[in-house]
C-alpha cells in the first residue's frame, strides 16, 4: 500500500480533487482488489482490461493483476508507454508475452469506443474484469480552471467510462465479476 500513497489527493487544492471521481474510484478499486488479491487462485487466468494503464494507479494495478496470474489488457492513449510497461512486466515476472496486450484507447473519442469494445473482447475472447481507471485533471486550482476544462474532464472521466462500460456490456452481454 505504500506505493499507492503518492497517488492519494491532498484536499482541496486542484480541480480533480474537488470531486471528480475517476482517480477516487480507481483508488477504491485498488484497495478492494488488494484484499481480493490474497485469493490468487480465484484471479488466475482472468482477463482484465485496465484503462489508464500507462502510468500511476493503472500501472500499479497492472502489476498486481500480473502477479496474480491474470491476462492483462493495458489500455491508454500512449501506446509507447504501454509497450514499455509490458516489457517491464514480462521481464520482471517471467511471464509469456502473450499474457499482456497493449491497446490504444482514447475515451474522449466516443464514436470509436464501440469498435474498441469489440476489439478488446477479440483479444482473449472475453473480459472478466474492467477497471475504469483512465482520467484527466484540470491541472489548476478550482478558481483558475475554465468551465470548458470541466466539460472535457466530465467527457473523459465520466462519459467515456460509461460508454466503455456500456459497450463492453453490449459485446460481452455481461462482464463477469465472479471471484
């Protein structure tokens, strides 16, 4: 848990910390999954999609899932960072390269999300766990942040996640969260 402390917000200095919940949801997911990770055999072989996997909490979650024997689909806008993370995980944990896939995903492009869902499911034939971790922040204090910035944040952090979850549900009929 020490590795996660650097990602915890210091309230209430930035716009992200004023209630935009993408990072908060990821932290809660991380904490809940930490407890579930103790039951390795129940996660082994599960297919996990992690959005925002190129750094931070997403990278930490990818490491945890790989250690538990999951097949992991790393999704983010920076395919180069995803490839670097994949190389690091493959060499660090001596796992097969085909147990990790890199996938370009831009949650701001809602029109491309439906096709992305179909492609994500095609990689391993199913998705058992979807971790909606991707998100952006305003990067400034609340009083200095423009309304247009908040609209973009909501478009990615909320509507992008909803579109992805709905798309995965549509293509997989029901994500399996059975532990």
